[in-house]
């Protein structure tokens, strides 16, 4: 039997905030600058972002591209959905236009995001490590995707009862004309 990967989205009462595949982000949040005095050593300037903006990956299709799910700020309401497939991309999610309210550097102030997900695999090749990879893109008005950053994580043969989470270190700049796109890839590889 061939390798198969699985991913869940939408409502699940056992999951954190009642669903799978959502992110705590700093998208559209303003940074705060402050100065700390260090006596004779002088002043040191800092930047931080205190607020988070949750985004959710829904099964419902966006305006474009066909076959993707939608990314928005609305909490889950649909029933749990499972995606599966052989090695490669098993699902993508894209926001609508006007998702970004300002031009912004996603990695400003050392920002970090947290992704909540649930995934598993079946029929891995002996000696290989199964993984899931979340690729984050900006999609411009000409429908061209530019990879901003990604996170690759090993996965188990079983779903977690409460799901998994991981820290993402965002990079790249976006404009108000861009849309956010997250592509989910699943596969296996020889460990390094």
C-alpha cells in the first residue's frame, strides 16, 4: 500500500477553540516602540506586538482559486472535514481580497505565530520519516504566489485527541493588494 497523509479542519469539540487548522498571528496588528534605560550604559530601543489576530482555515471555497479552502477571521462553524492524499499537496487555503488592512512586514519586531493542526499518516516506507509542511505565500493581484516562509513537522500514525501546535517564524512583506495563501504538503523522507 502507498503512503497516505491526512489533515483535519473545521469543528471538533476536543480541539483547542473547537477546531483544527487555525493560527494565532500578528497580521494587521500595530507594533509598539518603547525605550528601556540601562543607567550609564544608555538607552535601548525595543519593538513589540502585544495583540494577536486569529485566522481560521475553512473548508468552504474562496472566490479564487477553485478547490482551495478559505482563510478568514471567523471561528469554525462547519462540520469536521478530513483531507487525504499521496505525497504532495493535499489542500490549500486562500484569503479573499482586502485581507491585509495595511502594507506590513510579517516578521517585524521578531513576531512569531502559532499554528494549531491535526494530521497523521498511513503506510510509511520503512526507514522514512513522515512529515507535514505548511507553506505560507502571498498571492498578488495577478494570481502569482510568492513563498514567504514554511514549517516542516514530523507526524504520527495517529491523530492527537487534542491536536498539535507549533511556532512559526513569519518572514516577508505583504501589501493591501495581496491575499494570504497556505499550502499543506505531506510526505515522507529519509532522515538526515
